[in-house]
C-alpha cells in the first residue's frame, strides 16, 4: 500500500514539475514576445512551495519504507534538481575507472584510487588479476601493488601470489620494488620460500638488496636459517661472501653451521667467514675456530682466524656480550663489564639476550648499573618465535635488581629489553638478565643490541647492506 502511495506522490510531483516547467517556458516566451497575459508572482511562489513540500513528503515516505523493509527503497530518490538520484555503483566499476584513468594520465586518477582503496576488501580478486595482467601499464600495477601493503592481507594466498609474480623477471624494476615492499608486510612462509627461489635470478643491485631486506623481515629470528638454505644455491663466490656477511646472532646454531659450510670452500669465502666468526664469543664458536685452524693452510685466512680467536676471548668493554652470564659489574659506577648503548641519552635502544635452553618461565630479574631506571618494555620470545610483551612502564623503576613477574609462558628462549635512555640522565647499562621459572634459572648465553658504546651496532648488522659493498 505504501508503494502505491509513493507512486501516486511521484506522479503528482512529476505533474506539478511539468506545470512549473510550462510556466517557466511561457515566462521565457513572454520576455521574447511581450504579451498582456502573465502568471502572477504569488502563483509561481506557491507552486515552488508545493513542489518542495512534495519532495519532502516523498523523502520521508522513502525513509519510512526503507526502515520498515530493512533494506533500500526501490523508489527513485529525487535529487535537488528534481532528477532521480544516480544508481549505486558496483565496487568493480571504480576499479575499472581507475585502470582506464592511466590511459590519460600516467599517475592515474587520485579520486578513483581513493575509491578503490576504500573498497579494497571487496576488490582483492580483481586487483590481483590486474597485477598478473602484463598487458596493463606498469604505473597502474605499481599503484595496485602498493595498495596491498596492509597487515590485514598477511598470509593471503592470492595477494602474495600476485606480488611474487610482480617480483619475478621480466617485471620492470619499479614494479619489482613495489611488490617487494608490500611482501615485507603481507608475506608468510610460502612467500619467503618463493623469494628464496627468485633472489639469484634478479638483475641489478637495487633489486637484490630489496629482496634480501624483504627476506630478512619475513625470516625475523630465523634469518640465519634462511641464509643457510640460500648458501648452497648461491651462483658465485661474490654471493657466497655476501651471505656470510649477513649472519646475525639470533640463531646461533644456524650461524655456526653457515661458518662450518664456508670453511671448506674457496678462499674468499673462507676469509669472509674467518673475519666474521670473531663476533661470536660463545664456547661453540671458539671451539670451531680452534678446529678450523687445524686444517686451514692459507696464510691470510689463518691470520684472520687468529684475530677472531683473540676477539672471542677479549670481549670489548660495554659490548652486548658483557650482559651475558651472572652479574659482575659495579652497580654504582660506569663499568665496562656491563652493556652500554652508544651514548648516554640516545632515545630508544634495545638489547636482546638468548639462553642456551628454552624453558618455562614466569620471571625475569634485570641487573642494571650506573644509571638504572630506563627500562620501558620487557619482552620474551615464545615457542613460535614471536615476541610477547610482559612488562611496560612509563615511570622510572626504583627497585634493584628489577624483578618482572608474569603468567607462566612455555619454552621461552630469549628476553628483549627496550630502554628509553632519555628517561634517566647518565649511562643506562645492563649487567645481567636472569630468566627464572618452575624448572630453574638461566643466565644469558649470547646477546646483541641496537648499539654499543664505541662500537656502533655492537658487532651485529642492524640491517641488510648492499651485498656489493666491501
């Protein structure tokens, strides 16, 4: 019944609008050819008021119809100019218009880009199809690749598949770099393995460096394991040297195996490994250096191994490794037997401590020295390799040592401390970090940090450098 009434109102509105149009037409004719008859001004005003009243009534009835039906009314809405409102566009229409806009402007339409971005959740499949369409212009595909750089698409098979397709040769460099940037956010283990297969096929320093960066971000704490898989597939000596130089301290077992594999091949690779192994002053690495010296014959490599052997036994003052083991620094002074960042007030800094055996833990005891109180966050690494926040504070702790208790967490293998060095004046130093749980306790076995006093990065690369650099 309401729909019938809506139709009647619409017809009446059309009739009134027609009369109004005729009156306007006659008025214009009267200007061109003056005649004695004309529509009184008060009649025109009344007609306009009637049209407006009908519009308002029709709009009210449409709203009521929509509310009662739970959906949109099928009756055409009347716009301000008296014309029916344009029908709602499908999401795909906006994507099509965005693609067409690149035929007129290589930057594309910003309006349609924003429209696609707003509807991206419903457009994943056609966007991925356009990324794979090599007949499309590169600027369009680059823009779509960047649009997918969102955490909500992490692990999305279609998204990662399309982005990997854009990395693979013969994709243009700009498209390859855009796809790699998005994969660093959306990638998963499948994308990681796909990029491992593509790395050595990429041409040019910029692509190779970007791919290495993306591989490291996706690997996280398993970076050395990724390097270990890449190493036997490296196409030449230069690549093998580059991979050895990228090892870090997050996975000591894989790092040691990488050095072992490097110690029996061509001299440049052996030399690179011999220089780098000195940054690992743990018992296992010291033992292998001694073993390596037993069969190494090249004088240059032997000299590098000797230097590394001395570095392993003489840990520099304030190095991250000074935070390993039980506390041995003077709590009241600046002591080289504790770790210190690059300067006294240098913003947020971190130190990561690894333990020999993963254990069920519910407490961390932190021994600070010199200027305690800068610790802002405490995180522990869980069984799946993820970091879990167990403590955060914006105020200066006063207890010494600082004891942080938390609900029991299984298989904790590392602790990470984030320090706000601007919070407390002076050198904020870490002497030792004890991990405790129902099964016992451990002191850290190895460590790395964001920076080290006198050593910049503390002997551990903070990011991938160009593999061409020496």
